[in-house]
C-alpha cells in the first residue's frame, strides 16, 4: 500500500510541475467591415417576430408578399452616402450619409439625413463572403417601452 501511495504522489507532483502556462496567438486580423456593406442590396424577404408570443405560439411570420409590392426595394451604400428606393425608405429615408457604429465589430448602421440622425440595428454582421444583409427594425410598446415586434429585412447583394 505504501508503494502505491508513493507512486501516486510521485506522479501527482510530476504532473503538477510539468504544467506550463500556454499562450495563444490569434491568427485572424481584425478588419474594417465598411467595405463589406458598400454595395447595392435588394430586399428579398421580410420576417416579423412577435416578442410577446407565449410558448408554443407562432413567433415568426414571413410577411414578404405584404411588404414587397410593386417596385423592388433597394438600398445602395457607397463611400459615406446611401440611396434607398421602395418600402425601405420608411426606415432609411430617400438618401443621406451612413457609417457603422463600430467598423471592426458593427452592430448598427448610423444614418444621417434630412429628418435627423438615427441608428439602424443590423440583424447580423456583414462579412466579406456574405451575400446577405440583415437589418432589424424594432417596435416598442408605448405603455411600458418593452419590445413588442421586430421586423428583419433580409437583403441580397445585387
């Protein structure tokens, strides 16, 4: 029994002293995502999400056919200006200036036009290999300022 205890202690001490602090280097470089957004985008899909839906109830509803009627809704971003046509003008206005809230890790597009300045949340990051742009428009309850409904506008690179 004494030998087993001694051997176990030896291996425990050897394992303890063999531990070394590991350092990790990140190979990926942090990139400015502004160039990924600077394209023309066509609205392809609109999804409504009900934040107040109970368990087992419908939480998302595709409403594309109700929103995308007639002329296509498009938005074009270039340098620091944008132009919008169709339904999406209700969110962005017809034209103005834009920038990302954080070029390296964007969560919103800051827009400035004749009606003022506002921030339009992104539904997900715009990556260089992505052909989709997700923009989120949240609607809040007037009584208690809680989220009532979200609309996700899904655009495809033109």
